[in-house]
């Protein structure tokens, strides 16, 4: 079933924690959910989980660091599901390595997944959102963008890049009525903790429903 009378949220970077919580939170408000995950077996698992709860959900196997893979997924979404009302970029990569030994190829791959993929995803939805004069683009940010640590150099660079791109998009698109914002999470996401994914998902929803005159670009979550 595909009820196009319902709004559509696209989630890039589905996982068992933050990703599922975001999907459930927006589905609770009547959204259809289109999501992307790297592994096809994970796509099936998450699709089955969401549909078993009556959620209209469609999954796509996508490498967020591959522009062609992302573009193809967005073409499929636009063609079969319609224009997204909300984009949430939740893709992140962590590879433990000090800067003195971090390989260039590893840094490039991680940067492509975190920053390049965010750019491609945003550019995919911006034209139709601009045409409608409304739309929401949200980012799952990380505290490492604010407080980098040496053993996670690649992650820190990626999260800082995502945050800066988010702010640049907000400057460009905010005056046009599009809301671009990051939820910058300064801690480890875990159920029952100060960074419970369901509670964090509420922050995303709160940002989405803000009126233009109230737009926030960043919400920093600390313990």
C-alpha cells in the first residue's frame, strides 16, 4: 500500500538504534517511510519490522558514499513514492585510527559517506522542496564535531564536515522556507540512557514542526 496523501520521510542510514527510532517517530505522526541501508539483508529485516507494525515503509540498498547509488535510490523514491517532505541524514562511519596512521583511502571513503552523501541527498530533495516553499532536512550530528578526539580522527573530520555543510545549507535555504538543522549528540546513543534514541527522535520531530520564524540550525544534546 502506498497512500500518497500521507507525507514522506526519507532516512539515509537506517540502523537498529537511531534509525529505527526516527522511523517510528515520524510514522507515529502519519508519515510514510523510505529508508536506505548498506546491506540488502538489513533492508529486508527493517522493512519487515516496520511493516509488521502497520507502517508504510520501503527500503533501498544503498552505499551512502557512492553518488550513483544514492542518486539511483532517490530516482526510485521520486518515481514510486513521490516527493519527500523530510530528509534525515543518519549515515556515519567510525574507524579507529590515530591521525599519524590514518590511511588516505580510509579518510576519503569515510568523508564521502558522511559529507559527500549528505550533499548528494540534500541536492536530491532541494528542488521540489524549493518549488513548494517548504521542507525539512535534518542531520544526525555528533559531539566529535565540537570536541574531536585523536583515535577517531576520520569520524571527527566527517562530523565536522557534516555540521558545516548543514549550517551552509541552512543559510541558503532558510530564507526560502526550508528548515535545515542538526541534532548534535554529545554522547553514546543507548536505550534507557541520557541519549535514548526514542528521546532523541523527539528532538528531530520538534525541529521539524518549528515555524519558520523559530527555525533552529542546531540543537546540542548533552548529558
